[in-house]
C-alpha cells in the first residue's frame, strides 16, 4: 500500500494485519481519486472508519486543506499516526479515536461541515447507510459536498439509501469492492 500521488507520492504506508481492517486496493484508490480529483484542492475531508489512514493521507497528499481521520480502534489510530509521520502530513490532519457516532456528534457540536466524506466501515457491520443518515441529520455535509461509500454489498446499500434524501450519482465496481457516490 502506497500513496499514489501528490506531495507524499510513492511513500509506502504501514497497514494493520487484522481481518477487521481491509485496506482499499491501490486500483480502487486510484480510480476514486481520478473521479474526485477536481474537488480535492482546499477541501475539508472526513475519512470515517479510517483504518491505516491511507484514504485521508491520499487526500492530504493531493492538497486537501484538512483531513479528519476517525477510527475507534487504538491499533488503527496508532497506525494512522505512524503513517502521517512517515508522509510528513501531520500538520493538516486531525486524528480521532472514537466510535463513528460519537465522532459525528462531536463534529456537529463543533459546527463542522465537510466537502468530502469517505465511509468505509467493516463490510460485515452494515452501518454505512446509518452513517450517511446521521451525517445528513447533523448537517455535516456542505451544500455541494459528496459522500463516498466503499462496500461489498452494493445492492443492500443502494436499497437502504433509497429511504434517505440523497442522490446516488455514480456507482463503480472493482472486484469485490464497490464505490457509491452520493450528493
């Protein structure tokens, strides 16, 4: 796993060797960033369920203003800090060691709003749509902001998203992984 582009391009990132943490494959990451590239400069990003921090770090490397990286696992948060240090991108990163619900509530209490929110929970947990619902109810997405969900259960997520006031504007499949783009 490496940083694909930007100021930290080519830096190898550490990953967590656990079944509960599944890094986004480089080809999925590359495609994702090709799609959102024009929105990154000076954006405020939330990487929810950040794992090793690879997605948030890629946003930072490509010029986002601030990236918030949240994960409830202490191991994941330690890995995020190591990877931020390795890439020298700590200055614009805020690492949060909390459950996603507590994190989102805290963001709302601080009146934060995001240009891009990336949601990649453990696939088996079935909480992606709950995260989106909470993000929308707390008004954490800026007016022209986007939410990206990574999942292996596209049909389940799309069906569940229909009950929310959100538009699915793109879906992409990469082997087992699917990216769902919302605004």
